[in-house]
């Protein structure tokens, strides 16, 4: 086993120097990265700047009993990139704030940053700075992401209009069911520490939970197709919650057809094993980090053959309400039962 280096042996600046050596800058808008009092960036002409921040807190957003630090690092970057994607933007830089307890070694922090490094490489993002401090509790990660979008083309939640098509990327519910598997195996391990977790049967839903990917690929493909969504949001708190956000901020209603919701077979199998309704998992599970967006009806032909975009309904007048239409044709009010922060 390799030696473990306590953080106090190298100190904050020694840790920063070690982490700095792993960082590669890729963006032409990055003038200066880690190592000074602030990074220096040069936004490009004709581009709007978009900024978002996410906190991930041990015991609230992740459990290190079953979440490898490398996956936590990757996910921390991906969920921030997803926010920029939801604005129709392209991420360019991140800054990382870290509060870390004494139980973490230098090698543990390097593993966390390795996950961030891989994510930055995948999304062509520069890690340009941040802050590291001690924590008397668990691990807290705060990431601020900056991105760029062509001037005037940022997509808000408030732009949906009646008759717009309601679209979603990928498939839904997998992350929630991955969490159910992990929590079940943790409970079994707590009762009997000699037992070995049975995770081999669940690679898809576990990947959806532990290492989600932001859908930057779809953002680039929509641009290639000449499609600018009228509204967009990423699916972090559950599809139902996100549909309601768009409708509330756009002043509209919507009809979502349950039979159109995109489901992956591994998700359906695990839902059956846990005796859970797949529709409820897709509507309220959360953490899928897919994109929910609306487009004008006139753009239907541009996206109808896209293998990773599903039309799940359409926008209506506000007076019609926000409804889920069952396979039997019954319209029931859509309710958000997903993640509640407080």
C-alpha cells in the first residue's frame, strides 16, 4: 500500500502547488489560471458571459461510503456544466472551493481532483483557481462555472409559448434507482460488515447516479441543426419539478404524455425489482442531468429523427394547467414530489 500523506505535512500552499501541476489550460479566453490572487480571463467579442454555482455537501449530496472520491469530483464539475448547457452556453472555466476535514489525506484530495481533471478534459473547461480551507465537519465542494453563449442566444426558463413542443434528452429515472441500489447495499453492509455489496447487476443505474454526464453534446447538435430552444432547464430535481418551473416562469400550462417518457430497460428492471412505479421514478427521481427544453412547432422536422431527443408533450395556455396525460387519456395535475432542499 502506498504511503498516505497528511495534509498538515505540506500545508495549503503545498497542496495548491501539487494540484496546479495537474491542471492543463485549454481555453483561449484563459489568460492566467491558478497561482495568483485571481485568474485573468478575456471574454470574446460577441459573446455573453453566463455564470453558475453549485454546492455539494457530504451527507447531503453524496455519501463517501459508496461514492468514490474520483466520481464525486467528476460529478461536481458535470452538474455545474449542466447548468451552463441549460442556458444554451458552452462552459469555459471553473473555480473550486473546498472545505476538507482532517481525516482526508493529500492522496484523497488528489483523487478528488483527478475526477475534476477528467471532467474538465471531457468538457474542455479550464480549472483556473479557487480556495481550500479546513472543515470541522465533512467534505464540502463549491464550484463556480463560467461559460459563453453567442450574444442574445442565452436560453431562459421563461421563453416557452403555447404550442411549443416539450422535449427531453436521454432517458429518465436511472439516477434515482441507482441511489436506491446503493442505499440498500449500504444498509445490508451496516447490518453485516462481512457481506460484499452486490453491485455487478446494476452498472447502468449506478453510472447514472455516481457519474452523470452533462448534455453538452446535444447543445452542440442543436446548434448544428439550427435549433434555438425557446426555454430550457436541466433535470436535477425531477422532471415534474422542472416542467413546473418552465410553466411558472413562462406563464403557460403544459401537457406531458406518460407513454412518451423515455425509459431505459435497465431502469425498468430495477424499478420492478424495488416494486416502484417507473413513471413516478422518471417524474420525480431527479439527478438525471438531462435537458428539458421547448422548441417551436416549426422546428419539429429538424429534431424528429434525433436518436437522443424525445418529444414528451407540448405547451398550452396557462388556464389549461400543467397536466400529465395517462395512457388511458386521463389528464391529471402534474405535481412535483422530487428533491426538496429544505
